[in-house]
């Protein structure tokens, strides 16, 4: 009985309105696999470099709590709000972790680009643009923090300005990809299959 209740809670929300049900399912398809990937990748990182356990565990817990709260909000019939909180929350978490672990660098660019595409899939073009603006702001904060030596940079880190340009280029590429995704969604519709393919890739 308890197992059945738990498995039903973690299942995609079955909301009454078809549009909300579709958005809730899309959020569910993105959130839980993303959390799984973060956990596995950071777990491997701890095996390679055990002294990073506290930082990586903090990140896993932060993302896990965020995803659980979002699933709860989505189950309550607010999947759009949950989608906004997801992309904004992840962007803030990555920026904060980068501040603590050496400033602006290539993984920040990869995560920012991923979050922009996620936002465009979950919330639409405006969500992608808003997330891109937040990512640029995060990149500016990290670059200023690095230039002013407010944070400890990684040994052998290159130019903060060069890293900033790389991150902005990645954001621009994500916006181009968002345009393609938006164009495809208007023409063909983004069903669960397309979202699963996106998460897998």
C-alpha cells in the first residue's frame, strides 16, 4: 500500500486540463532524468577526487530538493510556475557553485546553454530569453568576481575575459538552438517523444 502511494506520487501528474497535463509531463520528463544525471556525474567526480565530497554532495542535495519541490508544485496544478522555478533555480545554483569552485569556466557555459534550451522547451521562447538574460548576468558576476579576486580561481585558469566570451558564445548558440526548437514546435508539436530525445541527448 505504502509503495503504491509513493510510486503514484513520483509518477507524472495526472491533471484535469490537457494543456496542464502536457506541461506537467514535460517537466517530469526533464526534471527526474536531469537529477539522475547530476547525481551520477557528481558521484563519479567524488570517486575521482574524494576531497570534493562536501561540495558535490551539497550540489546533489540542492538539485534534489529543487526537483522535489517542483514536482510538488506541478502536482498541485502549477506546472508552468514549476518550470520557471526550475530553470531560474538551476541557473542560480550553477552560478553559486561556480563562485565557490573557481569562477567562470567551460562547464558553466555548458550548463547555461542546457538551461536555456530547457526553458524554451518547458516555458517557450520567452522563457529561453529570460533564462539567457539571467545566464549573462551570472557570467558578468563571475567575471567581475574573478577580475577583482573576490573568489579563488582554479590553478592554471585562463583569462576571465576569455572565459566570459566563451560563455556568451555558448549562450548565443543556445538561443539559436532555441529558435530551431521553437520553429519545430510550431510546425510539428513537441510531444513527450521529442522531449525524451532532448533529455537523452
